[in-house]
C-alpha cells in the first residue's frame, strides 16, 4: 500500500494517489477508501480501480492538512496503508487509522 502526493499549483491542492498492491488485495474483488474526507461513510466510499497488475488505485484532490483513512476490502475487511505518514488510535476497538499528511 502506498501514497503518492503531488502539489497542483493551479488549484492549491494536493493530488494524492492511494494504492493497494496486488499482494495485499489478492483475494479482494473490491477495494474502497473511507476517511475524514468522506465522513467515514462506507456508503460514500471511494472505489479504487483494479489495475492490470492486480493492484487497486484511486486519486483524490485534498487541501493541506492531515486526513485519517482506511481501506475496506470486499465491504467488510478494514485495512491500513502500510506506508502511511503516521498512524493514530481509532479509539473504537484498539485499532489504528492511517494518516496522510499534506
């Protein structure tokens, strides 16, 4: 899992590409992204598109700041990003959330 960040000067936002590699999603049919940017609402999860190499990717434009997020595999398995900028306690069940810092 990886994050790629690129600042878009014309819009003053960051384009962040979220990637779940094939080995992390080998059994998954669907991968979605939820976080502070969509109210943690699985109904409004951002679907990652499956790539030819078996990985899943999606890009978002986000303003500067810190955003907690997680991936949902096949609608029920929650995963963190292995290369998140940092992790913070989720507070619910002793798990952590991934954080991207922009």
